[in-house]
């Protein structure tokens, strides 16, 4: 037994040293429950010199809860490397028959990468370094397989994948592109990407770049991010088909801050659909991040009069995207000229973006559109972390984070948003009371597996008079309707039928927990314990 522990410690040290992070004397090297009779990943207690085959993950055992969520996630809910929910055949939960959340895998796979990056920075665990590396490489494939600069696939898998993975990429699904030559084989991939998916990926990439010291991994991240930003800056004049209030024309326009997909438009011509009352714009074969839709619409005949139509969330997204690009090119001589071009563009536009972002308002009514809040909070976390100008950082902290966004959600019992506020709050704010309350809420998070169980809280919580059918106050985390990422779901739902044998991946718990650990909001409640292989015991 001593020989196997000594070997595990040696492997842990070398893996962590390769990533440039100091390692503790006891750090996880594998996923709980992996292996078989000859060699199995179990919990080792260094203080007692004993193995713990079935570690508790109940009250006061948040670290072990995270370990169990990681185990469920890796065993069942990362088909071909992408995070999804899993439908099991029966209550035994031992055979997956289908996957859910197939259109949202980039945002949650990126969120998972963020969680592993935070875990690595908090613990130096070789296991976290391994999954950080593998997840970056999965996302990198999703950047490359569409073949268009900066365009991200929603999901991709080899064409000979098992049947449940094949079902994710069905032949009759218009978003799916099948049999694409890639990396010496054939792959299927899902297109028609949306802006929200980029936010999780950029969050994970930024934290992974901060965590790792692997030159190879950093270069993969750098190449993807810089290619994306350079495409956003290009603003080439493009031939498009335009539908304005149902009237279709063909024209050439400059589409600012956009990515394109030739595969998603059969004839190769992007399609813009514009509605003037109320104003709205959507694309097919093109996705734009413009902070002012009017810049696009004014180019069309008869619309030159249009006033500014600022989009605060998209301004936050752009500020974050460019900040990550500057982060990953800092001090890299081979990228010096490209970094200077990015910095020049950023400095020329950032004050306008910040002015737009400062006007952020919550446009959701009752329980509608809550996910949109997460699409703002994720990139704002990056932008505040990475902003180097003190005046701009102060405005982001006070005007955007505290006064606009946090003020809207302060009583929502949203641990993820609260931790973002705790990290990014202006120095004069006392966030400790808020953090303490939110850690208590996170402690209520159900233990794995996170089943889509039914909920009926009518009579338990008061019903809203302004919004009938939902609670007047935020529901506690342990009673909330489960989801892939509960922090993007509104906290007032009283009634839900559930879905038998559906299990959610626990990314919401893992990201919040490791964020809390890394930033000192949560202490390790299982010190001196670590996951090792039991080989030779």
C-alpha cells in the first residue's frame, strides 16, 4: 500500500509542477469510483492512514459532494467530451438511453472547464489539470470543425460514435452537419450557434489560461481566442439576403462584430431578419455581437434615420471578449503585432461599450427570460477580473455590477451571481454578509445524482400577487426545481412535474463550489483527504 501511495504522490507532484502550481501533500489524482477490482479510485485519509470507500457527501461535506458530482459527470454525462444531461433507462440509473441539452453544450462545457480551472488553482490537483487539458482540446475541436473563422460548433462527435451520441446529431435535424472530414476521420457537428454559448467557453478559457502553465495548452487557447477576436474586428462588406418586416431584398452591408457559417446557409448567402416594431434582428449563417443594432440597420435603404439602439449585454460581451484576447497575448512576442491591433481597437471602442453597459436594465417580466441574466453575469466576471484601467474597472464594479445587475438579483439566492459580486464588488462594499448567506444556500444543494424530481411548493411559499403562479420570494436551493445550471433559472417556481430518470450534470454546483474555494469564500471541509488509485493495497 505504501508503494502505491508514494507513486500517486510522485505522479501528482510531476503533473502539478508541469502546470506551474504548488501542490499540497494530498491532492486528487483520479475520479471517485473509476477503475475496477484490480485498481480503483478511492478516498485516502492521510491523517488516519486509511481508505474511505464510501465518503459521506451530506451536510458539512461539500468537498466530497463535489467529488461525487465529478464522478457522475465523467461516467455518464460527457459524451465525446461535451457536457449534457442524461436520460437513463430506469431508476437503477445504470444505462443512458438519450442525452438532453444538446443545443447548450458549449456554455456548460465551458462552465465545467472554469470549475476545473478553479479547482486546480485552489488545490493543485493533478486530476483537475488532466480534465482542464482534455476539455480545452474538446472545445478547440468545436472551434475548428465548422471551418469558418471564430465560428463555434454547438457540439461535435465522431461519425462512428455509439447510438445515444448519434441521436444527438440526428440526420433529420437541420442544424446538424454529418460526415464531415476532420482529423483523419468523419465527424458530425451541430451548427446555428448563439451568443450565449460563447460566454461559457470564454469564461472557461480565461480561467484555464490563468491556471495552467502548459505552453501547449495556452497556445491552443490563445489561437482560438485571437482568431475569434480578429474575425469580430474585420467587419467585411458582405452580400446578404435581408428580410425587413417580411419584405425580402438582397444587399451588401458591413456587419460589425460578426462570425459567419457557410455550412449553415445552403446557398452560401447569410440571411438577416429584421423587425422594426419592436426593433429586433436575427441571423442565419451569421451571428453578430453588435452593441448597437442601428449600426447594421442604418445601412439599409430607408433606415438611415434610425436612432441608436444600444444592447448593453452585447456591450458587456464585447468588453469581455477583447479583455480575454488581451489576457492571452500579454507578453507573447510572436503575437505582439496582433495584440497591438486588438489593443488599439479595444481602446478606440471600450468607453462607448462601457457607457452602453452602464445602462443595463432587467427587461424580464416575472419568470420570463431569466437565463439572459447569466449571459450578462458570465462575461462581466471576466471583464472586471481582467480590466487593467482603474477608472474603467471602478465603473464596471459600481455602475454595471453593483448598481445595475447585482441590485436586480440580490434577493434571488443565486450563489453564482453572488460570488461574482463578491469577487468584483467595489472596495467600499462589505460583501462578507452576502457571501455568508450564499455559502449557506450552496450547502443546501442536493447531493449527487441531481435527479429531475417533481416539485410542489404551493402552500410552502407565498404566491406572488404581481405574477400569479410563482413564489413571491426566492425558493431555497434545496427545494428549487433542478436544472443543468440552476443559476440561470428563475428561483420562484412552485410546481414542476419532473422527468423520470433524468439526471443533471451538477455543473452548477461544481462551478459555484470551486469558485468559493478559490476565492476563499469556502474552506476545505475534508483536509488531508485525496483521491488515489488503490493499486497494490
